[in-house]
C-alpha cells in the first residue's frame, strides 16, 4: 500500500474492518494491474490502485449520518481531496451500480476497481459468494444484488480477458 493511501486511511479514521477490506481490494487491484497483457488497452495504473484502496472512503466514520450512498460520498471526498482520477472509479464500484446506466462501470479502470471490490471482502472470495454475503448483510437490497450478479460476472470476464491468469487463480496470485 502506498504511503498516500495509508495516509488517507489514517486521516479518515477507518475502522479495522474497513481498513482490512480496503487492503484486500487494493492488493487485488495491484495484482490485476501488474498482470495485464501487453496488448490490453492502456490504463492509469496509479489511479486504479489508489482508487481500489480508497473506494470506500465514503464509509469513514467522519461521514456518519450523511444519507448519500457511500460510493457517491467516496467520489465526493476524493474530488475534494484533489484525486480527480479516482472519482469515477470510486463512484462506480458498488455492486448495484451495474443496474444503473448512469453509474455502471464503463472504462477498463472503472471495471477493474469494480471487480477488485466484487472479489475482495475481508479476504479474497469468489464473486458470487461475496455478493451473497453482501445480500445477507443488506437484506433489503438482496433482490437488486441478485439481479446485479450476472452483470458483475460479465464485467469480471472482461477484466480477466486482459489479465494473464484466470479468476480461479486470483487468491493464489494476490497473497
């Protein structure tokens, strides 16, 4: 993790569970970025990795009580902090964003951060298992999450098309 990401995590007072999750998602993004094929489209690797570590900054206890979705808050915080390249990557990371044409991940960078979060909970997990866990923790969104899974799987296939290993190897590669 970069000192920049660590500084944000400390300054925004991430609780232990959020820091652990952010470290897992960031590590996944680092591995995916490093394993991109030479013929894959160029991406802003630094922005992808930083956004992966900070995608949930909107969950900071310093923002408790704000009624906006955490992904929207994350984008706003990153914009206010001068991290413009990370804004859309954070805004578009939540599982449900694939259901909204205005928030669905569009670029290779946005899709990579989205997939890193779909695979990273407190540890590296299969996409569907992580989604089902999210639905268990947020039962009022369970139907929406179930609808998002096939779209998330399609994005995962896109991301791994540009990576030199398959989804089943992610846990081994990102240790």
